[in-house]
């Protein structure tokens, strides 16, 4: 550590990746990680998603501390940091050995110390390990670090998602982060971006029937949200599938998708659901199976069938509401029994079997009950 400049100086190797982005490889003492780097935990303000990290998993951190304190251990897992341009790299001078592979340049890296929340680096991967290393008895445990220079939070999120893609990362956290990432992502992740953005809009727009009702990974535990974002995103994905998905007509390709029209269609249908079942709407899933993942997914599947008729009618809103009104006597969202299924209202579970049976039942009812009105 350089006490005069209040900075940390380490030997490092610099290379470049992507669009001339500087990338560094070096070692730090474990106790220095949380002194030079902040953990950007995911949260929202009134308008935007902030950060990208998971909340601290205390049991996981404690298990790592226990391992580190167990004696001489091998712990070569690299921490990934995102640096601000404030850092400084000074290349080393001197002769180069024959046959040297010029993959990187060696030198010294200077990282300024800052107060928490204003540090010169952010932890992209290794939050739990960094917290554990800071608590370990051996404060001088050498840790490998890979760092790249970028102030762009979207780049940090992109790297966080890609690094954690193969790990047991909460799918809800990935889904919430995806709309905030502007770069090209792997196909199996990019397919979630549009449904997640629609989920964001439904949760944040006052005109939406889901306004502030959807649980997202960034929520505080005491938030009043009740609907699983995972369930709603799954329902929207189904609505996007061609040729019969209610939203597929607005998505010819990722570049030509019309999310505004999709949002309007989702709001139209789900507002009718809310108004048709007012005593079941807005309750906790334990009190209303309409708000349960099974109810959301089943009613989402029904949306495709009803919207197929509504889109060709003179008054789509009236067609949707009439179709749902005909179902009311046959539904048991908060009490009673689903007569044709033989299930008490609170026996419905979020299993694939229950969701499929409930969706099929609702669609069969809709087809049968809608015949006289045609």
C-alpha cells in the first residue's frame, strides 16, 4: 500500500479484450478486496434498477469463512472486478526474453482507496467470497483477481449475467437484470429480455392492473407485492409464441417487436380479469388462487384463446369481458370447489400437472360457453 497517496499498488499484467477494453490480472490480499471495491446490490429507486448483485447469503459466507479458517487451504477462484478509469497502470521496463508470447504487458497497477459507495472498483463476480475473505482469520490470504475498466453499469450487468449463467443464480434476478442490458446476449438469455421488460412495465405503469403487485428480485422483503414475476414472465412467453400467441403478431423479430402494443394488449386482458374477479384480485396467493402462480399461468394460457376472438371482433374489450363473465360461476379462486376438477379452491398447486389441468379446463369451458354467442 502506498500510504502517501492512499492507494494500493500491485504487480499486474494488462491485456485488452472487446472494443479495446483494458483487462488486468493480479493478486490481492483477501482483506483488501472490500477496501478497494464496492458491492453493488440490486435495488430500485422510483424510476430505475440500481446495481446487480444478490443480497448477501449469510450461510454461504459463513461456510466459506469456516473453510478458509480450517488451515492451509487452496482457494484459487478468481474475483472479477469492474474498475473505474481512476486506476493507473505503469508498464515495466527492461529486456524481454526470447520467444515471449506478447499476450499481456507486465507492470504495476495503482488502485486508489475511496470510502464505501464511492470506491474505484465494483465486484462483478465473487461477492460472497469477498465478504468471507474480509472476515477470515488470515487477512493476508492471496486472491487472484481479474479486472476490466468500465464505468458503464450495463457492461457490469452483462458480465455478471454471463459469469453466473452456469451457476445456481436466482432466475428472477437474471430476468430482472436482462432488460437493463443493451448488448447482445446468448440466445437462451436474450429470449427472456422482452417478457421481463413487459413484466417491468406492468409493475411500474399506474394504468396496469399489476401496478406494484409483482414481486421482483430487487424488492424489499416488506413490500406489498404478491404476484411471482417468474409466473407472469412464463405466461407472457407463452403469449409470444407464434402462431396463436396473443402477442406474437407484435413480434416479427427481436428488432421489429412492438412492446407498446404488447403492453396495451396485456393491460386490456388482465384489466378485464381484475374487474371480472374483483374479490379474488390483489389478495395473497394463499387467499386467492387467481394470484397464485397456477392461476396466473392458467389465465395467461386462456388469454391466447380469448384474444384470438377478441382481435376479430368490433369491440375487443367487450368480447374479453363477456368471455370472462361466462366463466365466473365455474371458478373457485377463493372458496368452494372446482366442480369438474374435483379440487377445493386451495388444493390447486403450482405444479406442471395442476397448471396444465387448470388451463385446459378453463379453455374447454370457454369454448363450450362461447358457442351460443357466436
